[in-house]
C-alpha cells in the first residue's frame, strides 16, 4: 500500500474527528467566534485533502461528492474502509 495514500487517509480521518468535535461544541456554544473560526479552517483543509485524495486514488464514497473519471473507478479495490493502517 502506498504510504502517501495511508497518510492522506489518516489526515482525513483526524480532521473529520476534529470537525465533528467542533460541530458538537458549537451546537452548545453557537456565539463563540474562535471555535467557529477553527471549524471553518478545519473543514476547508478537510475538503482540500479529500479532493487531493480523490484526484490521486479515486472516490472516497460512491455517490454525491465527486464525479468519476472513465472508467468508473469506485469498483477498484481497496475501498477506503478496507485499507488497514
């Protein structure tokens, strides 16, 4: 397995965790500007990493987020959740 691919998946999972935690915090503290700024920075970086991953390795999910090149790449193995760290 390509070490860059593993690192990108690891970074994406870490940023998703941070985004979820900030989202939960903001649900109970909606007027706090600093956590909102952090959330926006994290989600921007997360979207960049997801786009980079998909350019290099194909889609992270099978529908709704990015178009597919020809041929359809979703059926190529391994799927993101099958990759072992």
